[in-house]
């Protein structure tokens, strides 16, 4: 029997214009019909015809960008918002970890708030009295429970809120991004509790941006986009598809930005003598050299040859330079340099450092630098490309004129990923990953 | 109508929550004050002192229905001001209540109509704190209680229904028209003087001017406050026909107020 069932559920929000906000009661009366002025001027469809079945005992994840309708979906299931159309059935007691401590009153004590908040969440007074010690123990607030809530730190506030909500002991638990604010010690304990729920075969609807956790704990995942379910199924597959979509979108944004900054780039990339004095100076900071050999165009591709700006490490990267020599030249070097957003020089190499002896270049040509695995951590990177003499005399030097982005599921830190493997002696044991 | 009853039944299920929220409201209001809940009594008392000085001692009313003594006038005032403060505080607070508790409406499953109910109820509790003190004053200053004081709950019910209906209306409309709060202050001042609180409905100038008498009779609060005067100050039976009609009007107010509240309900989470 399904715990949550949605059939073609939509939720339309009314958007009142700015004009409406400043409207006064007087003008509504003078203008005539009160209800006419209460009519919304624009409608926003937050959830658009979603059909979904969550089985009892299932941990179901929902991912998607901000504004894709995840939270609205959760509010619909929680009953906070009513569907505009469609059918929604929920079987069992719900507890929603949407906004922790939403009903706390700052002036009264933590103890009194536990009771009122508990009742709001559907507990009886007796149940709260019974669970009271558990609640404050989990929140680690034994010493502060009789102080007014206004004296609490935001962490204490959140812990108490979480602790009450989790102790409601629901059949269905709704979790919305609440773990994002906890401290390093509290979040694992919250996840423990959620794990505990899973073991006891309770239904969990989990909304998060933390894709790693989603992929790890969920049985199925739905990816929402523009209020619709874009994809639903096995967690890893859905998360991957979502990441690819995000990457494609970032790619688009890069293109847009490149178009927007095209004039400046052109000034930098174009012939030196054509540029106006102001941009010439700017240009000189980004590009210099007499261009006996000119780098006319730089293209970033993955190993399959597709032009890209957002790369997964496994995709690899090819830096492709279209070059042209004004006259035959015998002394030349091609090089690249990669910088991260903090300006740290992550990696650089050139043909000379790798002992490639130049022989000759004449006319137009193409240089490619093929990186089989792009072992950089997540982030934005800037690329230098250059051609110069072996003694360093520049022909054409491009300074940070190109950007790319590395996006990966792994969360390692630093600058580059060193290929590695963990090894443990038999006395040290880790859980084998479930999937 | 069927929907109204269904929702009221729903509301009844939340009585424990209402009860807790009311007690929270009472605790929170005077937390940190020296006199605590005594303020529920001092506020109307101070108001009464001011009016007694101005109207009793400076203007010296010679209204035979009240009595010539300034003390008698003070008691008369107190009988009217106490319930009026209940009504006006409920109204003013209701105008704000949905905005103040916006995150409840937005973030958790919470029937919004609880909020005006809590407001009116907690102000009723303040009223009932003041009531025994009023009764003691009446006895001390020579207005002994009669059996008609036992009819007080009837008057209270009429006021409760009317006040609740008005609060539903105000709280829902203020979400969309924020300036109701400002209008309300003036409206209540006007309303206060249109209700026989500082003067008696039985006084000659009113009884002899049919136009004013009719006008005042159209104000439901006139009959409510009059009934308080009859129960406590005069010690006689109130005009039960007038009060009955007022109850009817109060019920109409309640149904209209609730209907508008219910109709605007879905816009609350976005607008508060």
C-alpha cells in the first residue's frame, strides 16, 4: 500500500504585483469591488501535473534546482499547501522537518516551547511528558531548558526543533534541507536518526541539495525541473542525469558570458594596433607579444571532440590552439597554464619543458594539448596559453583569457586529485557501500 | 454553511492547542514585568481613574441614572470599560495576528483560524482577571450585587461571538490591506464614544433626541455594554429582546467574518 500517492497534482501560486502591495483599503473601497482588487494578477505554476507514488517503507529523494518545485511538493504532501488540482493521498501520521522551531515563541522557556511545539506537531501532552527527557537529551539542552528561547543560539534553536520533530515518531517523515545548517557534530546524529527511521521501515521523503547523501540513503530519486518530474528511478542514475543537466546549463551560461564579454576579449584577441588606447592597456595586461606566431583561436574540447566549458574529470580535456606564423620560424615553444579562482597556479607545462625540440613552423596550423583525465577538484579555472622563444621572448601570450569549470560528484579538496586507493589492515573495518 | 460547521468541528479538535497557545500568550505578555498578570487589572483601572477625574470631578455629571457621586460614576465607567478593553484589544491584536505568526502559517500544518481565536480568548482571560476586582469594588462602594449578576455569562457569550466574528474579518483583510491597522485605531476611538461607556444610554439628552438614540441603537456594542450595566451597575434584568437581537447580529457577523476569512485563507501563506 502506498504511503504517499499523488495523481496529476498541480499547485498554482498567485502572484500579486507590486502595485497591489501598496494598494490601500480606502482605494479598494473607492474603486468598488473589494474582491476584484484581491484577484491575483499573475499565476505561477510551482508544481505542474506531478504523479508520484511512494511506497511504505521507502526512502524517496527529491532533487532539483532552486525554484524547481521541490519544497512546494513537500508542502503539498505535508498539507501546508493545498493542491490546486489533482488528487493527493497520504496514509499515516506525518512529521515535517521543513522549518525547525517554526512555532517557537522567544519569550517563553524551552520547556514550554517543547510542549506547545509538540502539540502543534500532533503529539498529546502525555506523550510529550513521556518523551521530554529524550527530546532535551538529543538536543543537548539539559542546562538551558528553563531559559527563554530568545537566549538560545541559532544552533540550540535548531537542535531543539529537530529533536521535537523527530520525536513525534511519525509514519512518514518529510525532510527539507534542514541538515544544511547543523554543526559538524549534530548533522551525523541527525542522519543516524534518519537511518534509524529507514531501518524501522518508515517512509521518508527527502529533499536535499546534498546529492551524495541523496544517492546514498534513498531507494528512489525524483528529479524535478520547472515543476515537473524530469526523471524518476534509481538514485545514481538520476543524480548523474541531473548533474549532466546542471553542467549543460553552466555550459550555456559560460557561452552567454563569453558573448557578453566578447568586445573586451576581441580587443585582447584582435590585432594590437587596432585597439583603442584604453582597451589597449587592458588588452596588454591580458595579451602581449609581437605575434610573429599568433594564437588565433583557443577551443576547449572533451576527449570526444565536443566543445565544452564544463568538464567532468573523466571526460578529459583537449586545449586546441589555432596558430599562424607570419614567416617560417625555427625557435618556438607552446605552453599552457591552469590557475584556479584564487589565482593559485595549479599546473603548467610547455613543449620545451617536455624536451620537444622545435624544428620549424610556417603558415597556419593547429596545436592540441590532450589531458586524458582532468584531475582537478570542483571549481572554476582560468587558462593561459602562450607561444614564445626558448629564452622566453613572447610571440603571443594569452593571460587568463579562457575559463572552464570542473564539476564532479567527489567532494575531495585542495587543488588536484592524486590517484589513490585506501588500504586497511583486517582489524580496521568499514561498511561496504550499499550500492 | 455545512463547510462552516465542518471547520468549527475541526477547530474543536485543536482545543488543547488553543488552550496552550492562550496560556503561552498570557505568560509571554507579562514575562519580565514586575506586576505580571496584575496589569490585566491595572490597565482598565488606570483608564478608569483618568475618566473619573475628567468626567467625574471636572465635568461633574448630573445624570440621575448614574448617581451624583463621582465614586458611583467611577463604578459605572469601570463596568463599561472592562468589557470594552476586551473588545478593542482583541480587535487591534487580531489585525496583526496573522502577520506576527506568519511562519506558523507558512511553515507548518496549522489552521490559521486558531490565531484570532487565541487572540480573543486570551483577551477574554484578561477580562475575567479584572472581573472579580470589579465585583469587589461594586460591593465596597455600595452597589450590592443582585441575582441578575448571574446572567453575566449570557452577555459574555454575545460579546464573544461578535468579537470573534469581527476579529476573523479584520485578521483576514489586514493581510491584504495593511492600512486597516491605522484605520482601526481611529475607528475604535469613534466606536468607543458611540457606545454608552462614559455616558449612560438612559441619560436625558439621549433619550430625548430620537435621532441619536436610533443611531446608538444600531451599534451592537451599545446593547452589549448596556447589558453589562444592567447586570452589574443597575442590578436589574437587561432588555432581553435587544440582547437577543444583538446575539443574532453577532452570529451574522461571525458567519460573514468567517466566510471572508475562509475565502482568503489560501492567500495567507503567500501574503503574510
